[in-house]
């Protein structure tokens, strides 16, 4: 069985009595990208700093390739951990040219280094800029140089703290994809910190969702998105519509029909959640809607409040007849009904989440 390249066990850290990281454990295999995802202040960057060796945890252990680098008595210096670092400001030395920046982490004869530097820069598409200085490069080019420099010592673990946040949106996706390809080829275990769900979904093999210092859910991006552990987890990835209900006999009655709530005690208030893209719209037929179906349940009528075209889809908001609440729908392509238009909404049962109320 392959040993994880990075193992974090029961890591905790407090500042001035405030628990910032609370019993965090995870492992990252060679060539795997794991993303610490969460809002600002949830403890993800502090976890990264502890792995890097620039922050000493209060408790817990960190192993690289099975070798202890940090526990209650051991604290191996950052430079001896075989860990590469990439940050959002790239941290290139302004007084050194590209070649010297990349060579900074290398050891050996200068003549030998030049060949290694050229190979690394060729790998990230920056060989033609080898004699230029950071201020002569674009943001994307600086990011590529920073990646080459971080890979130069052949680290076993690569830590990345919001490394793409300084790039404009059009460039960011290309740079992410290129970086991911280079990192996979290098075989390093990658621990990426971000607060952007789209970035985590695009880059990670596994997402560790953090909240208030803890990992609340871990899994592949598909599983995290489609089986959120609670309402907050669902809301973190996208807009969510919430319909209130009360459980009676493992069922919840709503204007959209009954929803299953197995194992939930009678009388429990629940939130039935569905993403805007999973609501179906049908036309009003003189005050009547479509007939109920097993998959979509009972239709409920609403009146269009606002419709906006967002580029690849349209966002339509409805005020619902049954309680005056607002529900949002997302429709592919162009669909812009006028405000005040009555339409009927249906909910896909297989796309709903049912959580005890008060979880947000």
C-alpha cells in the first residue's frame, strides 16, 4: 500500500485563546491535489502554515513520506521538510532575473544549475524569458516562474495559498489548468487553499470543506457538491432555495407535495433545499398548471418578479402564491418572461436536500 506523501493528524492551533484550527486530520497521496476550501478565517491558511513549518501547532502531528516533521517535541525547519510553497503574491525576488529566481532553491555547481533551470522554464513555457526580470513579466508569466522556482528542489509536497487570486478571470482558468498539469507530472502531493468553490471543483481530486477551524466534510468534488453534509455546505457552493416544512410520519407536506424525511422525529422543522437550476418551469393554463408527476411532485404557481440574462443562462425570480416567498430558477440560454407573468414551478425530488431547520 502506498504511503501518503503528506499526513496531518489531529492538528490544533489557538491564538490568544481563540481556537483557529481544531483537530484537523487529512492525508494526500503522491500526485493528488487536495483543496482546503472555506470562508476567510476558517483556519485553512493556518493549517497550511503549520505544514510549511512557519507556524508551530499546539497539538497534532505532521508526516511527509511517513517521516515525522512536527509533533509535540519535533519541529523540523521549513527548509528541511521537502515542501514547496506558492503564494498569491508570487514572492519573486525583484532584483534577480528569471533564471536566478528559479535557481534560488537549487544546490550544486552553477554550470549544472543552468541546465536544470532551462528544463524547468521549458516545462512551464517560460524559457524565452529566462533573462528577464519580474517587473517585465505579466501576472500570468510571474505565476509560471513562481511555479518553476517552487518545483526546482523537487519537493515531495507543494503548498499553494490562493495562488491564482491576483490573476484576471480570463487568464486564471488557463493558468490553473497548466499548473495542474505540471504538478501532476511532478508527482508532488498538493495542498491548495482557496475560498472559491469553482477553483476547488476545477483543480481538486479531493475537497476538505472547513468551517470554524474544523473539516466538516471531505470527498471528491462531485460528492461534496451533490451530497452536502448540511445547509451551510450546500449554500457555500451555490445559491439555494429553501422551503420550510414540518415532519409528520417521516413525511413533510409542502405546496410542492410530500417529501420524505426518514429518521427525522415528528414535529421537527426542516429546510427542503434545491438549487435554482433544478427547478422546472411550466406555463399557466388559465390558472391551472401541469398534472403532478412522481418525479416532480405537485406544481406550485408563482409570479415573475425579475428576469436577467447572465450570458450562458437566465436567472428568473418568482414570488410564490402560497406564502409570498421568493424562489430563484436558472434556465439554460435565453428565457426572459416579463415581471408579473404567472408560471408554475416544479421541484425535482432527486435533487432536493432535507436538513433540520436552523442549520444556516
